[in-house]
C-alpha cells in the first residue's frame, strides 16, 4: 500500500441499500481538490444517461461519466437519493441524471470503475471482497498509488475519489478518475495495424514505469493508452505496487503483455505480433539500460 498523504480527506457514511441492510463506508479524496465528496458519484444510476459503459477491455463495471451540466435534466427529483449505493432501488434510475444535473460537480469528464472479481472467485461473488480492515481496501490502495506515481511525474490518470461499502464480512469498492481524452488502447492500435513507432514508445513507457518500481498486476494491451502524438499512459493499477526493481517481476509483466497481444491479435499472424513485441522489448531494454 502507498504511504499516507496528509492532504487526503476521509469521509465516513452509513446508508441503507434496497434490501434495507445498513452499509457502512467511507470516501477517500484529495482535500486540496474537493471540499467534499458524494457517495452518489459512485453509482452509475445517479448519473443517468451521462454514465455510459466503457466498451472494451477489462471485466466490465466501468463507465465514462460526462459531468457537464445538462439543462434538460435539471428538474430535481427526490426519487434519486444522493447517497444511493450500487444496486439501489429501481426508482433511483427512473429520472436519468436529474439529481446529478441539479448538483454542481467539481471535476470534469471522469471514469467510474467498480472493482470486480475475475477467474474462479467471480463464480461465488462478482463484486464482493473479504473485509480485512481499513488498511486493505483495494480502491484506497489504488487511489494512493496513483497519487504517489503522479507525484513522481509518471503518466497515470489523476484520481478523484475512492469509496467502499461494507456489509458484515464483505465490502465492495469503486474509484473515480479523471478521463484521459483522445487516447486509444494499444490493443486497438495493434488491431488497426498501427504505425510501427508505437511499439518502441510502448517499450519506453513500460521501462520508465519499471524504473520507478511499478509492478503492474495486469499489464495487458488494454491498459496502455496513447494519443495521436504517441504520448502514453498506464491505467488500471488495481493491485499494483511499488517494489525494488527486479528481473523476475519485470519479466512477468512483459510476458503478460505479450500473451495479451497474442490473444487479441485478430487477423494478424502470430509472427507479426512477435515481431512487434521484439521491437517493444528492444526499446524497453535500451531505455532500461539508460537508467532514466
């Protein structure tokens, strides 16, 4: 877990879900950026049509949020509670964006992401995690890790706020991030037979992150984004951590990315993908040896 930042603010709350169960939770946010944070921000139903599902990558559970005021939806309704948790009653979504439009939003376009399980664990619960105490909350860990990396000048999204909802021995979690505009994932660029220059840039980006000690828990082709000028970002740092750089975990990251590119290759041949990966690794090794 990243270290404590004295500019953080933690706001606890208690709410009832649609089954009448009391949920305890808290929101972590940057006090220098926000005066307060609303639990409703983490519920896509609160945003109505201004929250649109992210179309590719990941396991789902992510939305692009348009925070601009919408005069056509500005009529207020008490049927949309500002503290509604995910899976709130259906009347919370019956007036799309009404509450959101009536409330000033202190940030711009955002990405809302709920934490979901993968693999075998998802068969038992898609979005609930064992409660292991307030120091082991996945959304809070990612929030703090992102802030730490940005403080080092590294290209990752700016976190807005993170939340958890706890019931008994389980919790659910979500995070709000500034949306990166006019970018495309490496997976999409590869599918479109992107300019060959993207591969050295991807290799240099990964080497830079590894030099900073970032061990990405899921470095796949959807989690590297680039703009038209070739500037890159690394996203989705859930379960990521800062470590002393070591060959074993760096190589594991690179192999995970290669498997992802092979899986997503589409009509491209395996040989073509491996050639692209070779160019990526060549640039990675050069940047790594430079030590910056």
